C-alpha cells in the first residue's frame, strides 16, 4: 500500500504545481428518463415516474484546467421532467419532477480543452421534488434532499466556445416513507449543448 501511495502523491502534487487556468460556462439540453423512472407502475396501473415523458435541464459550470488533458468541472444544474398524461379512474393524472444538482466532474480531454473528444465521471448532491396531480384531487408532493448521484459521459469540443455531450445520470432516492418515490433511483440520459467563456 505504501508503494502505491508515493506515486499517487507525486502525481497529484505535480498536477497542482502546474499553472491552472479557469473558465466558466453554461449548459442546456434534453433529458430522457430510463428504467423505473420511465415506466414503473403501481398495482393500480398508474405510473410512479415520468411515464416516458421528456425532461429539460439548464445550468452553469466552472472549469479548472490543470493540464491539456486533466480538468475538474464544478456543476450546478436544474432538471425538470413532466410525464405524459394518463387517465386513471376517469380522471387525468400527470407527474412532474424537479432535480436540483450540485456536483463535480473529472474530465479527461483526449487532445486539449479547446478541441476534440473528452470523457468524464462525477458525483453530485441532489434535491428532488415530485408532484403527483390527479384531476379532482389535491396534489401530492414528495421532497427529498441530500440525495447522492453520479454521472458518466463524454462529448466533443468543436472550438474553445462550444461542445456537445451526452451523459447518464443516476440519483439514489428513498423508495418508502411519507416522501418515498416508490423506486430506488431516478435515472436518465441527457444530451447537452455546452457553452464556455474565458478560454
């Protein structure tokens, strides 16, 4: 273990010792629910999640470029989802979800931060709110804070100002209880347009 710690310590200190450049940006795009979030139903036949509905996201980020290849990105995103409407017991039902997301991604740029492909993986903390609307009845809300999530993905940088990327998000949520969502995770695929400034 000690023989592994020394190379890791040297690699980390060499990254920090190099001049770090900083830039900020914005991102926006579409979310596509998958797994239980897309299609899980209750025994009564109503959907618990987004019922194959689409979502959108927007937010900002701050990039710390340690080298041409290694980058740390802090993110703040707002995600929103609205299910397709369905008829339940003769009434219209729709579910909506909002996920506020704060986290950090490690990016590996294959060539440079200003051009070429890249891959990333990150962790985030999420605040989730679900609203279940059934016509003729009061809305039911569920709120969960501090939920851990992860995301992995990749993209392509066309120039120093613009990239396109795709990623998989999964947020662990509480299944049971008064604010339970009836599932273990909210999982979705995202496609984003990324705009950067200050490069």
